[in-house]
C-alpha cells in the first residue's frame, strides 16, 4: 500500500490532463463520486486506480479537419495507416518492470501486465507511464494515443485537440517508449492503428478507431 501510494503521488506530480470543452468542474465532481463508489464495491485483484489531481490548462486552439469518414477500415486506408488486430497474448498480472520484449506487438495490445494501472489523461513527454500499467489500461477498455519521440509540438497540440473532442473520456495520450515504427499510433485491447505520418485524413482514422474500440476491453472499469 505504501508503494502504491508513493507511485500515485509521483504520478500526480507528473501528469497533465487537458480536457477540451465546457463542464470541467462538473465532470471532475462526477468522476470523484464514481471513484468513491468504485472503491467501495471493488473486490477484484486489480490494484487501486491511480488518482492524480487534475489541473485546468488552456484549451487547445488547434483546429482539426471536420470528420468525413465514419468507417474505420476505409478511414485507415485513406490515411495510409495500418489497422491490425493482433493475436491475444493473455491478461495475467505480474509485479515487474515490463519491456517491449515482453510483447509480440509494438506497441503492445494485450499480454501479461502490472496489477495496477494509470489514470486517463495527457502525459507530458518524458513522463510516460510504465509499459505494464499502460497495457492494463487497454484491458479496461481504454484507447491509448501515442506519438514518437521528437514529434513536432504542432502535431502534439493537434493530438491534444483530438483527445479533447470527447473530453478525454477513457483515453490516455503519451510519448511512446517502445521504439514503435509509427509516427502516431492508437491502441485498444487486441487492436492497433499505426500511422507512418500525420496528414488531414489521419484524424478520421483516429476518430473511427476510437469510436469503434473504446470501452470494448474485457474489464469494465469506470
């Protein structure tokens, strides 16, 4: 418990959640109530959800192209992205430091992972959560948006705007640490969208991937 509390405190000092749109105060109040209720009824073997303080940040001023495509396969093809559905690698729990070598997919989409997990939000470059805890978020139905180190700030700002389109609901965004072969990727449980470049059509690929696979993990966690 002391170790988890220390990790939660550390994560709270590092992470930055940017939610775009109105109703931030009301949303935070609802999330606080949900967390309390979840803690009261949770009886599984998963570690406690890591809670970090949310800081109000300036809304991203970057605008993205309006959505044109609603089919994930067509959107991925138009954007030049790869849509894959990697083989299930298991869902066991192990308390260790996981590395890319522990998974067959880069970035991973399933497999043994840490018992604890990270909270939804936008993480600063250099503060990417541990890999084993990120895989756990996918099991909980999250969609993880990640970008290659060295990505231009303009592109990162666009990705933040994308995350804000649905108020950051069940989404994590961070700098990739697995040396993935993509400029930008989105992962869900046993699903992967990898884009070699970011263009105007990339956003429809990300949108349709998010809409299709969000909350589709085997574990339902608020």
